[in-house]
C-alpha cells in the first residue's frame, strides 16, 4: 500500500507555509517521488511525468466554463449566431499568459497569491484581496447552484434533494483527506464537459458559419451596439475570472509542483485551454443552430435547453442539461477551494487537501460553509437570484483589473521570483491586457449604474481610457529602458527565500500613484454598484 510522504519544513530555508505542501507529487494519474531528479529522456518517461502533473491547469480552465459561462456563451450564440467566436481566439493568449504567471508564482514561491499580496503590498491590499475574493466567490457559487437547479429541473428531478445531493458531492470530494482522491473526482467531472460534443453533433451548426465566426466582426443584434459591447465584455469577464488566479497558484503548491516540472505544467495549461475553448465554441454553435431564424432573444439557460430539445430532440436537450450540471459542479469545486486556500494562507491555518478534516478544521470549514450557504440561498423561496447574478457579473468586472495588476507586480518582484521574473515581451503583453481590463471594468460599471448607456458613450469611455493608457504605457517603457538586464543564472534551483527574509518591495512614485488611483477607483465603483443593487432590491 502506497503511503503519502510529507516532509518536515525548515522554516529558515523555504517559504512554504504548510508541511504537507512538500513531499511526493501524488496526482490523479501518477506519482513522482520527492527528490526525483532523474532526466526524462524517452517518450514513455515524459508521458508518465505529464500524467502525474496534469490537473491544476485542466481543472482551473474547465472550471472556467461554469454555469455563468454557459449562460454567456448561449446568449452570444442565440442572439448573434457564431459571429462572436473570434472573441474566444483573442482570449486564448490572455488566459495562457495569466495562468502561466500564476503557475510560476506557485511553483517558485510555495506561497499563495493572497499571502504574497499581504506581505508585499501591506495589510490593506491583503485584507482587500481576501474579502473581495470571499464575497465574489460566495456569489459565484450561488450562480453555480442556479445552474444545478436549471439542469436538474429539466431532467425532471426535484429541486431541493438535487441541490442537497450536489452540495454533498462537492463537499464530500474535498473531505476525503486525500489530494489524489479529490483530483481523480475533479478530473472525472472535467471529462464530463466532453458531453457537449455529441450535442454539437446533434445540432450540426453549419461549418462555413462557424469558420466565418472566427473573423472579427461587430454583428447586428436585438439590442443594438451597446448590448453587443456589454456581451463582449461579459465574455471576457466570464472567461478571465479573479478566482482562477488564487486557485491555480494554491493548487500548484498543494500538489507540490516545483520549478523542475514547469514545462509539464505548461503542457497541462494547454490541455485545459484546448478543452475549455472547444466547450465554449460548442455552446455558441449549439445555441446558434437551435435558434437560427427564430428571432427569440436570450432569457436564461433553461430556455436554451428547451430550445435545443425543440430543435434537435430530447436526447440533445438532456445531454446539454447534464453538461450544465457537470460544469456547475466543477466550477463549485474550484471556486470553493480558492477561498479556502486564500483564507488558510493569510491566517496561517493548515490548508491542504493532503490533510484530513480533523487536521485542518478551519480550511475545511470555510470550504463547506461557502458551499452550504450558497446551496441554502438557492433553495430559499423568494431569494433574489437574478439580483445575485447581476452582482456577480458586476463585481467580477470591477475587481478583475486589481487582481491582474497585482499579478503583474508580483511577477516583476525580483525578491519574490528572482531569475523567474517576467521578461520584456510578457510585461508588454500583460500591460496591454491590464489596460483593456480596466477599460472594460469601467464600461461594465457604467452600464450597471446607467442601463440606458449608448454605444457613443461606451466609445467615449474607451477613447478617454485608451488615451490615459497610452500615456501610462509610454512612462512605463521609458522606465523599463533604464532597467538592468535580468540574470537567469541558476534558475532551475532558485526558490523564494522565507517571507521574513525578503527585503521590502521597491515602490516608485509612479507605482504609489497607480496603487492610490486603483484603490480610489475600487472604492468608488464598489460603493456605486452596491447602491445600485440596493435600489434594484427595493424595486
């Protein structure tokens, strides 16, 4: 019988915070012993290593195609056909670069995302990162259970027992006390996303139209240009979510992946990207085929499922409902764990799936508490589920830029990543992404506060924000030209020193001004959004 190996941590030599984050890599599909430094020269050895590593990238990206994504992609397909498929192509490099940076932080530092923000940027930003993640994740979990109720109702199952059973599965998968068992369960559900393939075959959208959708266009739709712009923003928001950053970094640490296996974990990311993009494109194509020529505007995912049944038959509708149920469960796994990991990291609690519930009570209590609260809200009669869904979409849009900003700053912190810091091209690309996300966040916030916003006003916001972005980028490029070249020597063996030995971060005047502006924007945007949500709740 194989036993799990955890290694005692010498706090003077490593930053890893939990003893169970060091030891054998015991993945769902293989094991790599601690200290294994044998070269992988043959194809068989490389494949076995990849199978042992696969998991973090696959789960985080498949979890991205959750209940909210089903609704967004279905709306895009129903209202515009496959003409917005090009947005998915643009998001591939964004997703990869973001998750690669998080992977690098996890493997090199051994410390979770929230804890690094706390240590490098102070108590305010550390507390803010945990609180906003906890609030946003709780609301996101509600949307996952809404997806579960829609799927089970279509399948003819009673709502309350179905929600209770789903919550039990989500909680039970983590409470096994074995990282390997959890990952096997999670990967099993990830494979469930392939259920969309036969639905796509049943719907048989026209290949020429699907290929045409890869060419960027701004198609006409039922709500005009303003609604189209907001839908594109929603596609970005549902595909690039803040919880992904926290989950991926902590899960890589909990799986005990080190820089030695970085190449294999990058391959894991590409596998996850392939699966998530195939699923997203399939949802758009299915909805496009099912509602082509009907003129029926999108209402919710339940109506989409019924439309698929009317177009392609009961089997197709049932498989789509199963895929929605599966996606909601995978999303719930990842969202709940991201909160539990972050809180465990910041408050110094034991936080590892290698530990049983008796040995990490706080970690498992946060995980189960979030799941239980969200499931309860969904089954309470009269719960404002529509309002909660609006809150999730808006808060995610408001908070995403801050998460990406700190990701970029941490990946340029030499005390944290040493020879693993970002190169010039990565910084240039990510800076553009951050700028675009800030613009989209401003537009989304404005659209919630002012529902009648016009396309001209949206373009004005884009123009003003773009001008500010060009000036900021110019300043950053001038500073970067004077920076010393990065020394990559000894990168394979370099790990971040213990947190207490790190020098304080260097905060230039420009960076201080930027962080102050970000803090001001977040406070104003969140306050205005909360006021708007309260007004909606009061009718």
